[in-house]
């Protein structure tokens, strides 16, 4: 067993938890586009604010790692984790922005299942982040995220098949495809988050 002196530095864990909690809020905002009674313009405005807050947290992580002599784990892994978390929020923001810009109001049936996958991944990530402090009980997290990513891939294929089965006009297909691709990319980014956490855990074990 390797002996390692760990710095007593809790700020990174708190910031990563904060970043993940932003994603829970973002995923819940994105889910609201499924409600026809809610103004998508209002959702987009709130999503922009959520994305701005997430960016602020990311900047604080980067500033902290650049000013800390000894970090709790590898600097490269800290950068990667911060970047991957930020990517999730960016893709969710893109999805909502596209919905508003294109005036999308109806979605393929499987799109609701895809949003549910995204919300579940966000919640699991927020729950996992505090456990980085002890590097315990994280294996189930990345296994479940991988399963969710596979489920997201299946949903994505079903959505695309429906888009191209003749039920939609060509312009509708183009608009909806942009939206569903952004959601798919957000789910993929969650898998990148989980992979980075697995990498960190393996290194620190």
C-alpha cells in the first residue's frame, strides 16, 4: 500500500458538489419544456442564469487549483472533472436555447424518457460528489451512469427512427434533431464525468 500525505483541503469537494447541484437544477429546467403550459422563453432565461452560475463555479475550481500548491488529487483530473461537468450544463443550455429559437413545442414520445435519463444522471452525480472526499462507495455510481448512458443511446436511436419515419416535415426534423442531439451529448458528458471519477478513484486507491 502506498503511503500518501493528503492535504486537508475541502474546498475542491465542496465546489464539485456545488457544480453537480447546478446540473440537477439544469436538468429539471430542461424537463419543464415538456409542459405545454410553461413559457419556454422563461425556461430559457432561467437556464441561462443556471449556466452562468455553473460557469462561475467552474471558474472558482480552476482558480483554486491554480493557487493551491498541493491538491487532493491530480491537477489534470481536477481540470477534466470540472470541464466535463461544465460540458453537461452547456449541452443542456444549448437544448433549451434551440427549443426557443426554433419554436419547438411538440416532441417525440421517447424524448420524455431521454430527459428522465438526464435527470437521473444529474441526481446520481450530485449524490456521488461528496463521496470524493473519502473515495468510497463510488463504483456503483460509475456503473449506473454507464447503464444510463446505454439507455440514453437506445432512446436516442428510437427518437431518430421516429423523426425519419415520415411523421414529421423536413424542417421539423432538422429542428428536433438539433435538440435531441444536444440532450444526447449532455448524457454522454455525464459518462465522461463518471469515467473521470473512476480514474481518480483507481489512482488514489
